[in-house]
């Protein structure tokens, strides 16, 4: 993340702060999905007329792989939301960060097409309240 920040200039300095959050968090949880299928509802949320068109399109290899079925990502969002809610019930600070998720996607830490990373911290002060 810090290398990516240095390569892309001052507009990406926030990546250094996020990298520091990752180092300071005691626990990091990865939740991911394989986006090999589709719901088959022909909803056109992926901008294709039929699900088979989206499935036959070559996936873009970037921070996130796509195109994907919107319902796969809705399922991922619900899993992440349920996880952070349960952790909050135990008074544990946590934060989902896109930038760290993108780094996890690119690094291949998890055998998934798209990944969310949840940082956890049990300290006297929430270390994630460093945003401006």
C-alpha cells in the first residue's frame, strides 16, 4: 500500500495512513467471494442483457475482478455487515477499509475474486478514528 502511494503521488497519501491502521490493528479478517456464477434473474445490474453474456465476458484483473453479478456482492456485503455488527456487540472496534481490501484482492491472500478486509482493535481508544 505504501509503495502504491509513492508510485501514484500525493493524491494517494491516504494509503499510508490505512497501511498504518493495518499494522496497528491486532486482528484482520478477510471475507471474500468467488464470482463464477450469476443469480439468473436477468436484472441487468451488471449492464448485460442476459447473465450468460456477463459470465462469458473476460474478467478484468484489477483491485476488484469484474464484471460480476450484483447479487454476489450483495451477499458479500451482508456477510461483512453481519460480522462487524456482531463484533460491535462485544465492544470491539472494527473498520472495513476499501483500500486494504483492494490490496488483499491484488495480493492473492485469499482464494477469492473480491475480498473485504475487516480490521479489529481492542484498545482504550478507537485507533480507526483518525480520518479528517
